[in-house]
């Protein structure tokens, strides 16, 4: 049973979502402001956090910033419909995905399960297959760790998922739709910039190549490619 932390100042909404999530087999904790949400998110008891952007005392963006300073617990942001700025900022700060409000409980559960599937340890068969290697990059999916030339990479769960897909296809172009399906666990929506923001963040965490270019190449109108050498 996965534990979900709901952080939203809308008490009625939280109560409704809690009831639905519990019926779907989740264990649910709640907080109604950003400060309480940060404290609960960092207690080590949560498998995933659902964080509303618009809250009193401490908004969701600042709460996410504080969480990411100390933890890589998966975070799903609830954003106002059509508010691209909050979505992009949240993704840049390390949110794993977002759901625009108002959302249906069914959609929220689908997103939560997609993220959790990709953040939990692989089964024993996958673990026995060894690391994923691509040039200076080594990734161990079973323990969710990655190194670049022997130095650890500090990746969020979604960044790890996307980089793993690129690493397994090193030298080949991977479409944005394939990255969304494999890395985010959902189809790529029209005008969705999530993949671009996550890839940009990964690029910043990788050293530049000798020619000064990025190890992740953009193929305009198609997708991205992890360069082998």
C-alpha cells in the first residue's frame, strides 16, 4: 500500500480525494498549508506527495523548493488550468508531473500510479540484468541511482526515468511521445512542455562534451537523442 500526502488548503476537496484514494487502496495523509506540507513530506513516511500551487502561508512552489532541497520524494503538482508559468516553474524545481485543476479523482489516481510504477524498485529479473551503460553514464534501475564518469547524479524520479529511456536508446532519436509514455507513464498531450523542461534540467546536471555541446541532442520536431561519444 502506497502512502500519499495530499497538501491543499481546500478542506472539502482533500476530504473527497482522500476518500476516493483510500477506496483505491492508498494510505492517505493530509496537510492544509505549505509549511505543514513540507514538514510532512520530509518525515520519510510518504511514497508520493500531491501539492497544490495556490495555498496560504507558503505556496506550493516554495514548498516544492524546500522539499527538493532535502528530498527526492516524488511530487505531483496541482496547478490552475491554463497556468503554464506555474507548471514550468514547478517542473524546473523538480516536480515529477502536474495535473491541472479541476481534475477528476480518477485522473489523479492514474497519474499517481504511473509515477509510482516508475519510482519503485525493479523486480528481481530486471535487477539481475545489471546496469544500463551509455558512454560515461551508468544507471542502476533497481536502486534508482546513476553516475556520470564515476560521479553520482542527483536526479528526480522523473529525470531518472527519462534519462534511462535515452540511455537504453543511446545513439538513436527517441520521440517526445515515446518519452512521455515510457518516462511519465502517460500519452503526450498537445502543447505539453513537460518533456522539454525535464530534459533541460537533465542537461544542466550533465557536464558538457569536449566541444562544449550537450550530451543530449535535440532533433527538432521529433525528440531527443543521447549522444554515445
